[in-house]
C-alpha cells in the first residue's frame, strides 16, 4: 500500500482540503519515530506561514476507519509547480503575466525556505513537485517527509543522500552534509 493523497470537501462550507493517508498501521508501530508521518505532522504543527500548507487536523484512522493516520491540510487549487511550468511552456513565453507569476513564485520560494530554515528545519527534497500553488499562484512548500530538525548551526551528516539528483545541494553530494 502506498501513501494516498485525496482532495476532500467539507459539505457545509464547500471548502476543499487535502487528505494524506499514510501506508503505516499505527497499531503496529513500536516507536512512532519509525515512520515519517510524525515528522510531517510535527513540522506542519510547528510552522505557521502563508508559505506552508495550513494544518487542519490529524486522524489516527483513514476514511475507512482503518488504523492508518491521515493528515488534513489546506488545498492548493493550482497544483504543483511542475504542472504549472508544463502548462506555461506550451504558451507564449514572453507573456508578461507569466513573467510576473514566475517572479512571485521565485520570490515566494526563497521567502519560504528562509522561514523554514529560521525554524531549524532542513527540507532535503525541494523539487517542483514539492511546491504547491494556491489560488493566487503563491507557492507553498510541502512534502516534508525527508525533513530534519537541526539545533542552531548544527550540521547533519547522513550516509544516505536524500532527494532527487538534479535538486540536491553540492555540499550534500560532496560531504553528505545537510545544513541550514
């Protein structure tokens, strides 16, 4: 079973949310640290910024009442950055609206990563697929499953390189070093 993401709707308000159900059985964990859902939940509950999907809630069961934890966050209607870029590449690239959106997105990503690093979090897997776009095309950083928490100027050395090859920082390739 693979982690599952669903778009869900609250009937009373017609508000959409994203529900991520994890493939783990919460009853079979001997230690909650064995899964990445606790990292995601901890980070989303710690951060409060327009550049991070807002945590709505946590359920220890999925929608079928099975013991698979589910995290509910706000929905980003314009999907992933990669989808936006694919659509825009098919259009005329000199479009001033596209250039303005690109600038807003680039600035928003830099702001978001600064905010995340100031909260002692290293994302370790920032890709166009982990950047969501809200209804105004403002970026929201998501996909925290590979993230780590660091103290002050601490560095994290890992024998396993995490992330997609084209997006990995040079210091990770050279030293297996993750830092803010």
